[in-house]
């Protein structure tokens, strides 16, 4: 396969000259890709994508998990086309806003009102704002083990790259650890009856243990704190409709996005009426200016969301994706054992979204070895960034090709370990953490 990325590299240089970060999400930046890897994708179909240099890949990234059924999935495209020919934005709401709101609420136990937006940060920040208005409190506690909640100040203020966020704002956010109820209990002791919201994902790559979510919920109820679960990635992926249903949690508010519109931009804030209605115009209480976005209810994106959710249900995609993920977990770890790498390569997480982890000779997690795997899978026509995102578009042939590639990649990994370092095998630098203070 071609390992020259002339067009990709040229576009990346130009992008960084005119776009801060070179992309419109930091997770797609050039620093998140191996040097010998694509930087720009021109199209996708099903489980495959093509880069600007003409290389084709089996795609296990699926648009940062936002493509839940497959690229250019026809039943979703059909629904989008039907709306596009009518126009996409008007002076007044479109009937599809009510239609999709009713449809979404029918799927989500306990949710009584919804608000649409275009990105996840908007709805998570809106949830935090509602919680503060509802409780009259200023502090928010979020799980520091989970990858990302928002680009807004309440979240970024506690990260390494928090330039531009006043310390006074950062101090209003508190952090706790997943599966560590004591860390959350300590926050409530330090700030009794002062925490407006607790926000976390139902799970990321670790399952809750020892009744963790139930304990979080109980603490929030006892403290009068709003309990928010972020289903942005795991909703309609780990379970239908959401991971919180699978894990028997009952949040006050939920946020949704990447799992619900097959790559189109629809995000949702959903929850209890008595909290959500604070953002409305029919009550007599103090108003909350909640979400007000011109493009938040763009008609064709709402059509995509309804069609995608319907297809996820109709095709039983969650069950199928779980089987694909189980096969990947089983066969990749079998390969690791055969290559003598079981102590250096591990897998964790739900089979519908499994994560691989890579360790150096000292058995410490290592971005250098991770990048080496990314580089070597690219050479073999596999686009992989550490976690697998199975869809119903992935075929048996895709699985066979992927496993064949990993068998060869693990040989390179073993050679690098034997040499004492990945550096003689990796071209360029390792990928960098998104949350870092300096470039």
C-alpha cells in the first residue's frame, strides 16, 4: 500500500496556517495522527474510507464514534434528501422539531422534555446551567477519568490547556474519580449542599463496580444535586437506548449526540420536566436562557437522527456490534498471546466500543508504541486510533483483513520491544495528548 501522503501533508500544512489547530476538533489535528498516515479523508462508504492520496482503509474510527451505522448509510441519506428539498431553516419552527422530539422522548425512560443543538459541548453546558438555576448553587463536579465533556470554561478550566479561563471560573468545578465513591463523598463533605450538578458518563472503558452509579445517584438525591449522565458516545451504542438504561441508573438529565444521527450534527439535552421547563416561556419562575441556536433544529439533521435511531432499532445493530467487538477482543488477544505480547497489549471496555492499550518494555502505557501500531495498521489498510467502533457495515472480510494486519503489526511491535524502543521503527513523533499546556 502507498505510504506516501503528499496531498494529505500539503493540506495539513495549509490548514494549520489558516485554521487554529488545523482542524475544527482537536482530536482530528495532525498531532493526533502518525507521520506516515492520512491527514484528510475525502469520502466514506459503509465501513471504508478513502484519503486524499487515494488510499482506501477499513475504518474502525467512524468519525470519532459519530458514525453509528456506516458511512453514507442509505436509509439515513434518504431521510435527509426528503427534508433537504423542502429547505433547512425557517423563521418559525418546522413540524419535524415536534415530531423528532416526541419520537426521542418515546425512546428514553424518564425523559419528559428535550432541547436540540448542534454539538455536545452546547448540551452539556446547558445541563450544567439548568442545574445551577434549579438548585441555586454554583459548584459542579465532573468525573476526571472520562475523556471530554465540553470546550466551555466550566470543564476546560480544570485541564492543562486552560489558558483564557479565569481562575475564579475554574475554581467552581470539582473533580472526582470513576468507581471511587469516596472521592465524590469527599467533595460533598467539603461543599455540603453547595454542589449543583454531578456529571459523568454512565461508563467509558471501565464498567461500574460495587454499585457505583447507584451510590452516585443516592448521594445526589440526598444532597439535592442534579444527577447528569453524558450519553454522547455510549447512547444507542452500548445499549438501546442508552448505557444508563443497561446499568439501571436514573439520571435527572441526559445528553446525547454522537450515537444518534450517523454523522449528522444533532445533539440532545433531555430530562425531567421540572428542571427542563426552566428554559421555557410558559412558567412564572425566573427565566433560564438555555439553548438558543439558529441551526440547532436544522431540519435535515433532525431527519437524520430519527432515521438513524429507527435503523439502530430495526437492524438490532447494538447486538450485532457487540458480537463484532467480542470477536475482535477474542482474536486480537489470542494473537497477542501467540506473539508473546499479552503483558504489553491489553483490551478493555464494552465490546461495542473496546479499547486497546499499549505498553513499553517496563509495562507502562506508552503513546510511542500506540503510534507505532497506528502507523503499521495504516500501512496495511486499516484506520485505527486505539479504540474500535464496530458498525453493522463492517463485514466478515473487514474482520479478516483487520486481524491479518494485526498479526503482522504485532511482529513489528515485538521487534521494537526486543530492540528496547519504538524509536527505530516509528517515523516521526508519537501522537500527543489533546489536553497539554504547551505544543
